[in-house]
């Protein structure tokens, strides 16, 4: 039996504080303990995330979360192999809290660190969705990552090897869900509320555009769709709005889902993947899960979808990714860490060590 790897993982890139302990032994990866503290109640007031407010909240909760995870996982600090942390992309002040915490722990315990890209966390939560190990036959995998900040198709060639096939040129799918939800008076973050409402409406009531669906590239664009909803919604009277809200929601959700699925289909034709991954906060959307399942069946490709509980931001996914990075013998010291708000998935992961460049382009001294 090989020696166990225990990873303490931290995620603070946006408005969820996540801490987790993930263990790998003999190819099996298990989440020993994980906890997420959401700040949604706080950001409701501003209708969006204010970075400094998010950072302050991360600071307030991270210590008790760390204590909780260490206790629940029943792992002593001596038995922790490395500290993993999301270094980017995300909100700089929010990222900095997690990175600083990871540096302090790594320094105090004399442990290495594993810098993780937020999106590779999402990718690994899908790769490990329905199993405690990743079969090599899963690669190359085609990942559709859909969240509040990203909409991207990625060719996951192998462990920790990513090629971005296309991403959004403006709004992310989750962002569009949130903005349209706000327009319909559904509060913040409106994605889940809008998708629940959409389930009861007529998806063909409004003919909203399917942006860039026929363009030969694998890029997405959702800001025009959002504007189309605005133009359909504004002229309606208050009574009409109350009457049509459900159908607008259903028609909008159908347009997003069809766009995502058709682009994924184009990517399947180009890359002939051995598996399909669906992940990110919007992967919790049931219409999207059903449509991706149909697509996967049509092409006879196994589909792995991030479990509902891990579709949104969490630290378990960061620990899961870190296990495979660490197993490749790739770790660094606390000095090498930095929070980087803008971080390209494929560029960063080629050469994540030894020193990350700062967001402003300067090198850490
Ligand atoms: O991955 P995530 O937690 O954070 C980012 O990395 O952005 O994704 C959050 C996004 C939000 O925009 C939220 O509205 C959206 O995921 N979302 C949904 C659903 N659940 C969460 N969008 C559509 N349908 C859902 N059921
Ligand atoms: Zn995310």
C-alpha cells in the first residue's frame, strides 16, 4: 500500500470561503472533510460582490473553518502532506486571504504548497464526480466550464494538461443568468431562482437569440442575449410582466442551454473526446444537465457532471486537483505563492513554479 497524501485545501477566490481535507492513497481520492461558508446573505445588500467586503468575510470565517476541517478529518498537522490553495483567477483581495492563510500554515508546519488554478478545481470535481479514482481512459476529456465568471470549453488532454478551445467574449453564462434574474426581480444571485422558475414556463414563448451558434469558432457571447431579454421585458406592463415572467425565464434558460450544448457538440466533433465534463456553478442547472446527458448519449461518450453539492465554489475540488499536481512531484514553498487575479488556465499550468508573476506584471521580490 502506498503512503497516503493528505492535502489541506483552501478556496477564497470569490464569495465562498472553502476549506477541505482530501486524501489520496492507492489511486483512490477521498474528501475527508469539507466546508463552505457562503457570503450570499451579505452581498444581497449590494446586489453583487464587493471585493473588499468579500475579503473581510473570508478573514472572519477562515480560522474556525480550518479548525473544523482539521477536527473532522482527524488528521494531525504532521500528517498533512501539503497545503493547496486557489491562487487565481478571482478577486484579488479575496484570493489574498486564502493565499496568506496557506502561506502562514505552510510556514508554521514546514509543509510545501500547491498553487491551484480555480478552473482546474472545477475540472477535477467533474473528473471525480462519480468515482474515487480517475480512469486514464477518461482522457482526452472535453470540459464545459460554466460559472459566474467563466464560460469555457477546455480540452483536458491528461492530468494537469489543458488546452482552451474557446471562451466567452463578454458575459459568462452564470453572469447572464444573474443579470436576467435581477431584471425579472428575482434577487441575487439569481441563477438558481431563475432556473427554478424556468422549469415551469414555456421555453418557446419568446424567440431569444442563440448567440454565435453558427460561428466556426468555439467562442461564446451572452451579452446580446441579455439585451434581447431586456428589450422583450421593458415594454411589458406590470401585469404582463407578472404574467410572462415564467415564460421569459424559460425562454432565456433554453437559449443559454441550447447555445452551450451546440458549442459543446462542435467541440466534440473537433476533438473526439473520450469523456465529457460539465462543471462550474451553472452545472447545477437541471435543464443543462439534461441537455448535456442527451448530447453525451447521442455521441456515446461518458458524461461526468460535478455533483450538485460541488458544482459551485468549494475547497474539495481544489484539494482534488492538488492531489494530482502533488503526485507529479510538483509543489513549492510558501515563498513562491502569490494571489493573481488574472490567470490563464493553460499558460499558468504549463509552468506553475517556481514563482508566480504578480497581477500587475511585476515579479515578487
Ligand atoms: O462556480 P461558481 O460558484 O462561482 C464562480 O466561479 O463564478 O458559479 C456561480 C454562478 C452564479 O452566477 C450562479 O447564479 C450560477 O452559478 N448558478 C446557476 C445555478 N446555480 C448556480 N445558474 C443557473 N442555474 C442554476 N441552477
Ligand atoms: Zn468557480
